[in-house]
């Protein structure tokens, strides 16, 4: 961390906060493209965000998402092992799209690079 710039440190902090505060949305994003099992979610989160999810945080969230109808699960046999894979539902896709729309609205108007000069400034 000694050799990191302020921007890199802040980016790391943002990633950690995102995983902690928006774990449900992160999981929906990961199951959007293909069915995935819990261990794979942990590995992908660690690779992409540098944060290792604990089983105690992941599985209750998966159960909650399933109870809310945002994901479904299915036990499958893969390489001689039974794995519970999760898949996004149409309702889960709607939630994710709502989140994307909100982010787009927020970043489109407030982004420094997109900010237009006005007489009021």
C-alpha cells in the first residue's frame, strides 16, 4: 500500500465498499451471464474487486435473493460433485436494470468529464 497513489487507494476502498454495501447487486451481476455456484462467486469477487467474501456473508445473501424471487437455484452434478448453481430470474434482471439506470442518471449529470460549463458556475 506504500507505493499506491491516492487514486489507487481510493479505488481499492470503493471496491471494498461496493462489495460490502451492494453485495446483492454484485451477485445479480455475476449470475446475469451464466448460472454460477457459490465458490465461483467468491473467486470472481476476489479477482475482480480484491475482496474475499466470507461464506457467512455470501450464502445468507444468496438465500435472501432466492426468497425474494431474484435468483433461482438448482442442484447439479458436475465432475462427480453436487453443486448448487444460481441463475437470475426476470425479476432479478429488472432490479439490475433499475440499478444501472440509476447509476447512469447519477454519473451522466455529475461526472467531472461530462460537466458542461454554465453561466451559474
